[in-house]
C-alpha cells in the first residue's frame, strides 16, 4: 500500500463547476435527450480525466494525469506530514479564523495519518482569500479501498 498526494488551488467559481468534477456516466445519454444533457456528457467524457479540478469522489484523482501527483509515500505518517506542511503553508490565507488554529490543524494531520494507515483516502478543503479554494487530498493505492477498480498512476 502506498499514498499519492494532490493539491489544487484556484478560483472558487471554477471549483464550483461540478460538471467537470464528476466522471461521465458509463452510457451516453439517448440521442433524443435535451441538448444540454448531451453537451454535458460530451464535455465530461472529453475533460474529466484531464481536468486538474478535484473530483467529487477523492479516489478519482487516480484517473487524472500522473503529472498532478505531488508526492508518493509508502508510509501513512509521511503522507500525513505532507498534508501538515501544506496546511501550515496555506493557513494564513484561510478565510475562517478557526481553521487557522494550529492545535486543530495538528489534530487533522493525526487523523489523516490514522485514516491513511487504515487504507482510507483523506481530503481537506478550505476557502482562501480572493475568493479562492484549496483542495488537498491523499489517495491510497494498491488497491484503493473506495474504488479498487481504479488503476494506480504508478502502474
């Protein structure tokens, strides 16, 4: 078992575009469907795997380009430490003062290490100034517990 890290920051409006954050349905819509339904399917089918946007389900990071992987670790503790470093780096920009509390952030890192050790994925998100959004995720591989059918990006 090993862990891959992902980080995304960008405009909140782009993050809110859920059409590119969910995988396309395995079957295309019928030809008689409304044009907007057909277009949404085409867009999702063409862009979901390549878009850098965080997927709605954390495990789907595994289908994204390998270039989006920010780090890979065999040990859950090391992956959680990466999360802690990113939280410390971005905390001054968190819009909610309570989210900047260092004791709270330390508890999140400890919880992440425990979750990753058990084979689960971890995903944290924060609103930043301007309005922007930060998405941090660590996904467990070999296999992923939530989506075992998804291939590891290292394979």
